[in-house]
């Protein structure tokens, strides 16, 4: 059973959401429903982009003290 839901959002956000829905051949209601389903499945965030995945593990042998020293040299 479907029910009506009223949302109050900034007008510019609504316009952007409508454009997004149209580009993906979906209704705005379907976009919102899809997003709510993701939230209720416990999905915290989408999979990281490929460029981010490729960087995982690149820097090894760096401990917290090295990082703190780098920040002190950079900003102090």
C-alpha cells in the first residue's frame, strides 16, 4: 500500500532532484523510495570510486608519529 508523504525542501534542491530523476528515467517519488530503501538496508556509503580503491595500501610504513611530524612541519 502506498501512502502520500509531504516533504519541505529548498526549492533549488527540488529542482536538482527533479532533473536527476528525469535523467534516470524515474519519478521523484521513486528516487526518494530508492534512497530510503538504501538507508534501511544499513548501507552506510556507496562503494568508493576506482581511483580511491587504487590508492588503498599505497603508503605503508607510516605511523601516527610520522604523520604528526609532517603536519607540524607543514603548518607550524
